[in-house]
């Protein structure tokens, strides 16, 4: 990756890290920035380019830190601003970029702004939040945390009014109609960018504004604010990036990229494609993946999708039909404890029954589809989950470094969350130390596939065209960037498939396997025939 290339994010692989769960340097049971700094070589050696650090700010931790009580400080459990600065320097020294969560939609009710606002109706902070005497306002708005929240309004007895919140009742939404809130957000962004941060994963961006008669999502006013923020970033911090968390349909998400003249985000997560990868695998049918990608409009070449298989939240099923949601719950969440809101709170390896072939297959898909992939910490070693922990904490347990006490995460007597210790996924079997030494481990496989991906700009920058053989079980596509042409083919079924592909546009091309450089037959006038192993995949280079 060229450090000075403003489009570095297009080739990058991201790695999502909750600092609290990664490595504890001082034995207090909480991961911290010094611990994360000690593990930077591990992250670099994995072959990722950019770390996404989850909320690191003071917080009562009722929403894993997305409930912020101080925007320009570091949570004392995680260290100090100076520790953060040292971490940034150490990451940059290794050629790693770092982005962090910027949560603009809401604060914790413990934030001093809210504390002042609720106590004093005349305080300028009162208008930082959205108040009403009438909880019937904005009734066209859905509730996101369906499991716990009966309404988007909560009555605050101190203020004597209702306040608006799209998430938990203890997370009041900020009022973006107030120019002071704009100013605060700009200054918060500046604070972290001045410390060297390379950009932000912007949380919950569709919900910034409220307007009667709408669903209060993706409003023009919201885009107006976001474009202004981008303008500030571009003019004051050129090269820094903004990644949107907008869990919406492709038609809506593309609005978050803005236009060439008025850009908004550099990157946006592609939420709808994610559950369809799991669906395609289970149904042994490529059609839902093909359909959603066909439904995804082209985006400008200065922007990029972010793809992922899992993250710190439930595997969201907001962007599927009702029938598809029930299918996913039935197939992937048979125990009700596995469900959460409209999703599934499980990790990648347990979702796929720890089946190595299927874990590789979904990774090979994610890593070759358009977009920059984002890997969730621990999935590179096949970590498990604990569905008995509250909320989504079951997928946020301490990283498993060794088979020693506390998985080598900490020397404390008590950890902030228990390590996974079950017979299949416990740290005794699943840990970095062992997987480093076993050449066939998932960790070493992940390193190899990331290294192969890095050699081919077609993955990050290329166009995509489907090459679909007769069998619905087989999905093929060409990724092409100038001379770099890669054919990716995956077999979604647990049976051998003999596929015939139409590669006529590449007549005469030589074909080489990207993993072991072994030669395949050249492309001739006949259909190109490939035998795929059960859940097998190919990445083949086509050279003219
Ligand atoms: C999106 C975050 O990904 C999620 O973890 C959080 O609960 C909500 N925003 C609300 O803060």
C-alpha cells in the first residue's frame, strides 16, 4: 500500500478491534491501548492494512462504549490519551492505518451535556437534545432495539419532558438542528485527527435528523450535515477517510457516497450482501447473492464498499425479507438465545459449525467481491461465542492468545468478560500461539489468502462481471483492473461440481492459480471446464 495514495482505502483490508477485549497490559482484567500496542506485530503479520478501533471513550458501557460520556478522552480502563498517541505512532511505524468510531447520533445519558440539559431548561445544552411533551411525535419511525425498547421516546423525570432516542433509553439523540451540535462534532473530529487518526467509522449515520411525516432515516438534512463534515475533513485533513455505518438498502446507501462535486463518505458498509452470503451457502444457491449485487448501483471510483462477514453486533437481518429472516433464524439460530433484535448473535466459526471448508469459502467470497473487507478480531483463528452473555457481549469475549490461564489475554483474577472455554472453541484448542505453529491452521490460511489478495489490485479496484455456469450452486465472476484479471469461482454446495464457464472474451488467455501458481489449461473456443471440490473455490489469473 502506498502510504501517500489518497485511495489507500480501496486496496486495504480492515481489522475490527475492541480494545477492551484484545490484550491486557497491566493485569486489571481489561484490554488496553498498551496491550493493543504490544500486539501490533501480530496485526501487521496477519496482513491487514487498517485497524478499526471501537469506541474507546469514557462510558458507562451499557452499549459497549457506543454510549459516550466524553468525546475527547480515553476510557480509564483502556489507558490515557498519551497511550493512544503512542499506539498511533507504533501503528504508523508499522505501516498500519487506524480509524476509530465516531458516534454522532447520540450520547450516553451520563454525558455532562445531557446532565446539564435535563436539569436546566434554560441551559444552552438543553437544545443539544431532542425533547417533546408529546411522545406521539415522529410516530412513523421504527424502533431499532426491538428486544428492549418499547418506544423511541423516554420520559425524563428530571427534565419533565420526553427525550428522543433511536437506540437504548439511556442514549439520548443529539439535535442536529442546533448549529452548536454541528460545531461540537466538527471539533471532536478535529481533536482525533490532530492526534494522527486516519479516519472514522461513523456510527448510525442515517438517524441524525427527525422530521414529522417521514421515517426519520436518510433525510436530506442528514446528508447536508455529513457533506459539510466531509468538506471540513477534506480541506483540513486531506487523505483522512470516513466510513459510513448505514444499515440500509443499496439504493439508500449509495446516497451516502455523495457525488464527485459534493462527496460524502469514502466508504460504506454493504449490509445487504452479508446475510445473503450465509443464505447462498445454506441454500446452495447463488441467486440471492447475484440479485443483491445486480441491485447495487455502481459507485464512483473514488469511493468503496466495505464488506464483512461478522462484526461486534448481531448478524443483522434488517436488510432481508421476512421469509428470508425466518429462514436465517431457523438455519443459523435454532436456540432462541442465539437471536437478538432482528439478528443472530453468533460468531463466524460457530455459525458455520466450525466447518473449515465453509469458513474458507465465505472468506474467499468476501475477499474477492467488490469492496474492502473488514475482518472481525478472532475470526481469523475461528473463535467461538458465548450466547449466555447479555446483549451482544457473547461475540466480544477476550482474544485467545495462548492455552494458558485467561487465554493469555490477562493475568488478572477476574476479567471484564469470561474467555470462551467450551469443548469446541475454548482457548485450550483455539488460540494464536498454536495456530502460528501449525502450517495448516486457519490463522496461517488467512495470512496466505490476504497476501494473495494484496498482490492483485483487481480485488480492491476492479470491475465485476458475473460468469454463471448452469449450476445454481456455482458462482463465478471476473474482477478486472487494467491488465489484472482474476476469475473467482466458488462452489456453494457440499458436493463436487463440474462447471462450464463462458470465458470467450478471454480467448487465448493463460490461466494460473493464484494460490500455488499452478498452470491451468488455456482459454480456448470451447467452454472452460472446472471441477470444484465440495465448498471449493478458485482464484485464477487470466493473462492475455
Ligand atoms: C451501532 C453500533 O454498531 C452498535 O453496536 C450500537 O449498539 C448502536 N450503533 C447504537 O449505539
